[in-house]
């Protein structure tokens, strides 16, 4: 099935095909900076990446080589791992005098939390080709800096190395992912911070000189002043350029994902570095990468209509929500209920409504399993879907998950499980199982047997007798009594079914 994606680079929805003509999609996603637990705004970006690669596999029929990096050295991780830092966890024990060791221990702790969050959020580690840590690719970063220098776009000042935006912009377009105000650009102004304002169009750091107490590696730098060793660490933008090139090859690979806030400066500077290192001053680079590469960005997340902020007490991680009894898979499905290019407004009521909708579909899956008398089903090709073909077509059309869910609910409503024979139920199971390879929020194992207390059985039987006698008031009263003690009852032609409300 042909997939179409909105490409931030071209500002249009384009038909997708791998740049090298193969059946393998090479995809890079900006991962977490591991200095704290990821919040739900971060998780929306990781969900977008997971959605893209799942649609590519299930709907497009592609293999996917998916890389998501771990930023384990930057301003925030260094501050968090510094001696005496308030961010250092007491549970991690006594700090070392070795700044690199402290950084590794600090970031390993938060990397572990991140991997656990991904699993709870329905993102499978089996789908990653690699999850590289920046500190494992320092030598590759040296190589990229050297190539940028050879192209004439890098210079050294006070032990730091900077990317010369002015020189680069003479040969290539700068501002392809985000419109840049070039009139206010101040030539020669340099920025050392990893993150900075969108208005700060200036030379950015490739290699940041060491400050006292910071972890450091040594870059060998040679210019007209001779060869020197510059102790320091890589800039954030450089890290992603080096890791993506090392694991997926030079631009253009196929897809790069991230939040809309990363368009500038992070992704714009990634693009500039990659073009500078690989193509030098060759002006064909801009046209080549623009024709061949797709940049996919998700919009922001709000909470109850406001920007998420600790000061507003509306800042949540998945772990915060889990402590309030909210299933991370309900959060996943709620986010998928909004198109990735629209602002998603997270509300507690919205997640609870989504949880109820997810349970209804789950009950339908279990009813199908009962009818089919098997849960042993396998994924089929999206092109072979019949009843749920509209769901796959919506997913192929720029990942339109709200439309896909609407089509799914309509299809289920038009195909009640109780009216199916075993063969029909099995076919519907296969189609739902296939679609769930994208959504990944439903369970296709058989329904667990339920131990119904005798008190509940007695109430349900009394209610059934009341219905038989058309005593509707008594039937409703007994239904409410069952609900009060945590049970629902579903009536059928020949009997009823009891389920615990929390299931």
C-alpha cells in the first residue's frame, strides 16, 4: 500500500519510497536526553517515531532499520552528574572523582528508566536496529569535525570549534526546515549552549571546550597555528549527525523524526553538518537531499489547554500517571486519537474516555476469540485486508490515526461478534491483529477465566429472573447493585455474561 507523508523539508504531503530503491527504510529518531524521566510531551515524539516505523512495516510492507539515539553527554547531563549536584540520586551511591565515570553512572540510571517507559508505552525494543549512546561515538564525531573543517566551514576559538554558518550559507541554503530571519543574523556571533532560542541564528558549537570539573575527551585539531589537542566534548547537534551517518549512512537516508521544536536549531544544524561533511561546497547537495529525504515532526502537547509546566502543576511523566491509576497504553491510544501534526490536548477526562473505548474493543477481541475458538492468528498483508482496509488506507494517508480509529469503530459496530460463525470470527481476528501491529494497545491472548463470587452469581441470577418476568425496575436495581460491588453484566439472547469492571 502506497504511503504518503508530510515532509517538513518540502512543506507538502509526498508519496514515500526508500531513497536507494530498496525495500528497507532507514530511519533516525531523536531520542531522549537522559538526565531525568521523560515527560509525556517527550513521549509523544517517541510515539510518532514508533507510529512511522510500524506503519512502514505493517501498511507499507517495508523492512525498517530504525535508530533512536540516547543523548548521554550535553549541558543537562553534565550538570546533573556534576560533583555535589542536587540531581544526583542518593540511591546511586557515592560519586567518583572521575567526571566521565559519574556521567556514565548518572545517564545509565536514566537510560534504564527510559527503556522501561518505552516498554510500558508499547514501544518494542525488538524494533530498534540500534539505540546508540553519544559517548560511544566520539571517534566518529572527530571524523565529522575534520570533514567539516576540510570543507571550510569550521574554525577554532578559545579551545572550542564552531560551525561557520555564514560560509556554509554562501554555498547551501540554511533555513530549509524552519524559516530563518537572515536579516538579523550577526556574523561572528557564537553560541556554546546546546539549546538556544530560535532567534539566535549564529555560529554553533561543534566541539565545546572543557570547563573545570567537566568530563572531557581530546580532539586533535590542526590549522595554520599547528596541531593541538583540545580537551572538551561534542556539541549536541554534532552527536546526532555522527550517529545517524555511522549507522544509516550519509544523507540522504529515508526518514528523520522528532518534535516540531527540534526543527531549529537542532535539525537545521544536523542537516547543515551532514551536507558540509559529506558534500563540502558541492551545491548539488541541497537538491539531492531535498528530493530524497523525509523529515517528519509532531506538534506540541498541552495539558488541559495549557503549556505543560512544573510551575502550573500540570507536568506529568508516565510514572506520575501510573501512580494515579492510568494505564500507559491508555495514554498511547489517547495520543493516537489526535493527528500527529495537530496540537494534542491531554486531559484526564480524555484519557478515561479512551480507556473505556479501548476496553470495548478489547472485549470485542475476546468475543471473537471465543467465537473462533482460537487465539492463534498471524499478521496478514495490509493489501489483503477487507473489512478493515479503510483503517489501513487512513494510516497510509499521512498517518491519519483519528480517521483510522473512526473507521475501526465503524467496522466493529457493523460486525457484531455474536452474529459470526467461527470462520468469520477468525478472519476478523486476523484483520484486527494486523491493524494492532500499528496501534499495539490490544491483547490477543485468550480471555482469562474469571472467578465469580457466589454473591455476584446470586445477584445476576436474580436479575435474569426479574428480566424474564419483565420487572424492569428490579432488573435495573440489581444491575446497579452489581456495579456498586465492581461487576458489569451483559445480556445475550440465551443468557448473560459477568465481567469485573476493572478488566
